[in-house]
């Protein structure tokens, strides 16, 4: 296997970065769909207004959601231990996300087929759940990862999980969940402000500024919590970065401020939380007033916030609160050298193609979404 | 220890969600190509009726596609949620085709499906046609990668067990992609999907012709469906995935079970037309000589092994697997034990058979002869279910060949409207392809039991350590939500069909009349 052009350590690092790219890609591309879903009953009040928002999202949300599907597939392929432990550990939370996400495709497609107001109100709330609930739970999950997850691994690497669904709802995790909701609602509002006109755009702008301000405060709060209250995890043995992926070969301890260690060692990493805070601050000031600046600000904020979580945890992917030594790290939870290489080649070939045709589709669908533009299309939702 | 109630519930949930997802996928595969064919005719001839057809079938496609997407997300996540040991054990191999499916196929399909619906007034005729074809190709590439993953579950080539990471790892990815079982399954499954799409179009068009409504649209749709359906139905049967069945040991067990053939017969073996299979032999059977041997081995003198000899062989492999498990323990105790590593390298392929004993005891290397015998008998799938699902599938397949041949004759002679008996038959044949594909799923996947990955990982050993309460909650939610959504979907489909395609005329003359001048300028053909 030594004949592969990239060594195992490099590939693991590249796949850690690609995991971040996929999660950020999902949060930017599908995140605004989720945010708009969460805003739907509030920013849009009449049926015509709601149809405006639904048809704004309608042509592109299916492609956007593939970022999530691909994220799941890529974690399976590149970080199988992470996929196995986290998806089964967070079982009921995952089921809740799935039930919420199931409501989205059918909500978009079915809502417009019957004119009855009760029918449409039903699907409006289904779309609200489909946007709000995943946004919240994804954030809660990230919060729990920073807190440590109560899982164990036996000698055959079979995972076990000692936590409960309600055990996920710890205060820090709830703050993380709210950061996620605020950031995606602000992002959704920025897209609404850019693509619609009139009262919907104005209301979305107002909600978006509120969400960005709340996100700023909550993200700062979470950061201070991590810096001063939350113990972090530290690997205390030397990890073989080229070694086989087996999480049983190391020792780990908890240390106060452990999640800050990377920032002390590499001060440039502070750029990530600064970007998150700065983006939210600019969004608070500009969202709905200068549409493009607002959208750029929320996009950068999402990038900064997700990068902050990843950089704080590095090299951990999933720390175990039950048995810290079996925590999953970048160096012991990846796929084999060969699989990481094959997956990298596939990604380098196909991801640029995906980005190119996605950009083309957005170009074709550009321009404001108005009742008149909706009326022209018999396929409109 | 493993909680077998949780395993059974997880299996029930997987089967229910997969069978349900598989109600929508074949129709997506078939309808997308038929829409692309119809739109191609429109672009070539310029006749508006063909665009109306594309739009009308597209609306039904959209309702079906939404359900496929909704239920597909569950499939992508369920491996990790309910089958966490499976995910750890084979993620290195099995995860890659799933991820590539997302990258190469589902992105394509899902990105262009939006433009299919929303791009009519923003794209040129040819531009929109390309979008429709890309959507159809995306759907079919999806099927390819999913079946590469599934084919590996049936025939795990190109990988080996790594004792340092306690899992299967890729050694040759080309073998995984060009796995003969995967390739046979791909052709068989997409052809079944095309047949399903064709039957859907036939049945609904027949309904219109019987009522004398939308005759132009219905006649042309039937002509397309008849030829597309006949070609597909023939390819399902001729390129049936029996050709892949000889590839591996458990595939042979599947054939033996499908034929309820307990003993090896002298070649070429006879085909069992009818039997009453029990737990340990058939109460009654009717055989046609020679046929089975010819179909499965394509030769006159190759034997098709029976169930009992295959059980004997499994017993040998279980004994070898016990040794492999013992060697693995030795490696875990001392990673530098070279003798154990060499011994393990020689017989790791039987480790999976050793794991079958985990049902009876944890320290498999100390299993008793009775336990070994029980584990060997566990390799026999449910013969009666396989025997009958296979026959139902084949009967439906043969029926559809006859049906589409007749349809093609009547359509070519322009006698469809004068033959109401055939139109009624077409309408009532609507469920036939679904009965066939769901039976086919049972043969392939229920027939794979007791293995999650054939010969490598027993199903019961692959499940997550969840509680019965977890499973009861998730299964309850899925059943409730899925049932409700199916009801809504059928209601909306019926409503759309009853309303008919008339409303689409409002789009006439709109195509390309984009309010974006530069888009119009880019398409000077209009």
C-alpha cells in the first residue's frame, strides 16, 4: 500500500478538512432552506407570501439536500467508526431529524396540490418542523460532542452507548443548538432578502437581524463557556499518525480549557471564531438593508462557526465521556489508506463538476421570486 | 450479549423501510427515461402533444419522486443507526459506493430535477431536453452505485479482514465495482424499474382510453410504453440476476432454497414447478427435468448443489472459522505473534462462519458439535418463502412479457381503442410490476439471511446495541408516518389523474419566453 502517492497521515488530514468542507457546504447550501422553513410561518403571512418563499426554495432545495446525504455517505466511507458510534448513539435524536426531514420533500410537493387553507396550513407547519428541528438538533449534537459522549468500545470495537435522549439536552448543548438555529435562520433570512421583494423581504430582514444578534451573543457565550468552564480532552500518549485505525491504542485525559489548546499552539486558528463573530456582527447591522453584504456575512459566519467547532476538537472527532481512552480521533477512526485515497480521487473528479452545474442551475433560476413569476409556471408549488 | 428481540425489530424496520423506499425508486427509474423519450419526440417533431405528455407524466413523477427522496434519506442513515457494528465492520468497503453515489449520481439527479419542473420558461427546447436526460441518467447512476454496494453484500470481493482494525478493508476497488453479482443485479433491477414505469403509463392511459378522455395523449403514451415495456420486460427475464447466482456459495444456497432442492441432483438438474417445502424437505413436488441446470449453469454437465450438501460444507467452514477466531484472539492478546498472524491469514475467509456461533456462545473456539450443527443449519434461508416469492416474481415477469407484446401489436395496428377488454386488463395490471419487484427484493435480501455480508458477517452480529424501547419508538413512528404519507400520495395521484393533463395548455407558447433578455438572446433559434 506504500505505492499510493499520498501518505496515510496526509490523507487523514485531507479527509478531516473535507469533512469540514462537506458540513460547511451543507450548512451554507441546505442551511438556508432549513432557515427559510423555520421562518415560513412568521416571515410570510398570506398564502401568496408563503408560496413566494416555497417557490424560492423549490427549484434548488433537492440538490442542496444532497450535501447532507453526501455528508452521511462520506462519513460512512471515510470515518466509519464515527458513523457507527454517533448515528447509533444519538439514535432517537437521529430518528427525530429523519422524521422532520421526511416532511420536507412531501411538504414542498404536496402543499400546492390542494387549495384548502387547512391543508396548506398543515404543510406550512410541517415545513416549519422540517426546517427548525434539524437545525436545532444538529447544533445540540455538536454541543454534545464538545461535552463528550457516553460511549464505549469493547475489544472487538463494538460500540455501546450509555446515554439517553433527554441526556442530550444539557445546558451547553442547548446553547449550541440555539447557535445553530440562529445562524441558519439569519442565513435563510439573508437569502429571502436577496430574492424577494416587499413585505416578506422586510419581515425576513428584521427577523434575520434579530437572529444574527442572538447568534452573536449565544456564540460568544458558548465560546466563553468552552474557554473557562468546560473541560476539554487531551491525548496523553503519542499517537501513530500512520498507524492502523484502532481507537484502543491511546490514553486520554480531561483538562480544564483543553479545547483551547490548539489556539494557544497555533494562534492563527483564532481567525475561525473571529470570522464567526464578525460575520454575525456584520449580518446584524446589514441584513435586509444591503442584501448581498448580508448574505456574504451569514455565509462567512457559518464557515467560521463550524470551523471553530472542528479546530477546537482537533484531533478528536468524538470524545468519549464514559471511557476517554476510546475517544475517536483523526488518527485512529479513519478508513484504510486505500479507501481514503480512492475517495479523495472520486471527490476531486466529481465535486468540481457538481459545483459547476449547481452554479449553472442557480444562474438559470436567478432573479426575484414574485407572484407573477410563480403564476407563469404550472409546475410551481 | 446480543438482544435478539432488538435484532429482529431492527431487521423488521430495515425490511419495512427498504421495501417501502423500493415502491418509489423503480417508478422513478422507468418514468424518467420515458419522459426523456417523450420530450425528445417533442423537440424533434415540435408537436405540442408530446410536451403535454412530458408535463403530465412529469407531474406524477414529481409526486412519486418526493416520496422516494423522503424515504431515501432514512436508508442512507439507517446503517449507522441500527447496524453500527456492520458500519464499523464493512464501512471501509461498503461506505465508498454509497458516498460516490451521492457525488456522482444523486447530486446530478436532484439538482436537475428542480430545473425540470422550474426551467420550462427559462431554457431553450434543447436545453430543457438535456436537463430531462441528465435527471434520468442521474437516477440510473444512483441505481448503479447502490447495487455495487448491495452486490458486495452478496459477494464480498476485493477486500480482506485486518486484525489490527477488526474490520474488512478494501484491497482491490476495481473488483468491488466490477463484481459480477453487482453488474447482473444492476441490469436486472433497472430493467425491472423500466418495466414498472411502462406499466404505470399503460394502466393510466388505458383508463383514459376507456373513458374516451385525452385520447391523443393516451394513445401516444401507450405506444411509447408498449415498446419500452416489452424491451425492458424481456431484459429483466433474459438478463435476470440468476447469472450471478453461481458466483458464490451462499448464492448457491439461495438457488437451492428457491428451488426447494434438498439434495444435489445429477446434472442438469430439474426445475421444481410446484412444491410444499417444509423445514426439512418437501411434502410434495412437481419437477420439469433439465431446465434448472441449464438456466443456472448454462451447461449440461455442471451440478447444482442441494441444500443438505451445502449445510455439510458450511459445517466444515464453521470448524475452520473457530480456528480463525482463536488465531484472532491470539493476535489481539499479542499483536507481535507472527505465527498466529500467518495462521489467520490462511483461514480468515472462514472467520464469518465462526461468527455464526456467536448466536450460541461468546467463546466460539470452544463450541460443541451440537452448536456447530445448529450454526450450520442456520445457513439455510427460509425455503418456503424463497420458493414462493421467486415463483411469484417469475410468473409476473412472464406475464408482463406477454402483456407488452400484445400491447405492442395492438398499438402498432391502431386497435387499442377497439379492444376494451385489453384496456381493462391493462388498467388492472397496474400492481403487477410492484408485486414482482417486492418479491424480487425478498428473494435477494431475505434469501441472503443469515448473512448481512455473505460469509463475512452474520446479520444478528451486525446490529446496534439499542433497546427494545428505541426500536419500538422508531418503528412506530415510521409505520405511522409512512402509512399516512402513502395515503396522501395515492390520493394526490388519483386526483391528478382524474383532473387529466388539460391544465397544462397554459404553458403553450411560453417555452423560452423568459423575461431574461440575455437568456433569450443566448437561444436565437426562437
